C-alpha cells in the first residue's frame, strides 16, 4: 500500500489497482481537506486547511502530467475566499 498523505496515486479501473504517480511536494504537504477535481482533462487542487499555519487556503494548484513526470504548479489566481473540506461535482461532462 501507499501512505496516502505523502504521495499522489492513480486508480486504474480496468485493473482495479492503485499506482504511484508522484511524491506530494512540500508546498502542499501541510494541506488537509483540499478538493481535487478535474476540468477539461486537467486536475486542479483547490483550497485546504493549512495545518502548519492554522489557516484556510485560497490557493489553486494545477496538476500537470507528462509522460515521465508530474508537477504541481501554484496558479496566480486564488479562490475568492478560503475553502476546505468542500465537495466537487461534474458539470456538463467536463
């Protein structure tokens, strides 16, 4: 198994298996209760509770996957207010 707080893993429904994708970078290691959602085939990590600062994050990160690497990049845009333990939904099949 994997330690869920230290890695990003992918679930393959055809094989019923989890596989390792990338170590969680230090910049988001202290976040809990963030939302991970997909839009137009791109993963976004939104908000979360920063346990090291005791604050709710307004940050948005984009998860980019290439053939040989995955990176998590902080975007310049922020949420209008901090969010944590939020739910996501799929709209219009995106």
